């Protein structure tokens, strides 16, 4: 659900923050996307997208975001990566910092 929102939103917008986790940013004049783990402040955009796309209330949308973050962290811990189709593969470096590897296949 959120993977689809991220991929679709970044086609026409520059940035999408996953609150308390990090932000996906589309580079200027490019299709390339980077992940910035230090940009975590909730701007409300992702929550509002869940509310408008899926008819959730704000509390349910926040719960979905929290579950999504737990899913990413669990996948990285168990398999070394988390794939977001159409965006890339989230992984962690030797310091435990999350980064995005582009062009990941499902």
C-alpha cells in the first residue's frame, strides 16, 4: 500500500517523508531517487495521502505508517534489504544507516 503511494507520488513530486524514518527525494531534472535517513520530521503528507487514497482516519493512517516502518526494519534485519517496486532497494550500511540502491528488481 505505502510502496505504491511512494512510487506514484515521486513521479510528480520531489519529496515524500516517512515520519520518524526518512525521506525519499527525487533528484532535480532526473528520475533518480535518493533516501535521506536524517529527514524524519512529519510533514503530514504521507498520512494525508493514506486518508485520501484509502479513506482512513488519521489514527488508522498513522498506525499503517508505523507498521510499514516496522516491516522495513524487519525485512532489512532478516533479509538484508527491503524492496520498493519502482523505487529501489532499502539497505543499511556498516554503520546501520539506511540507504537506497536504485533499480532493484522485486
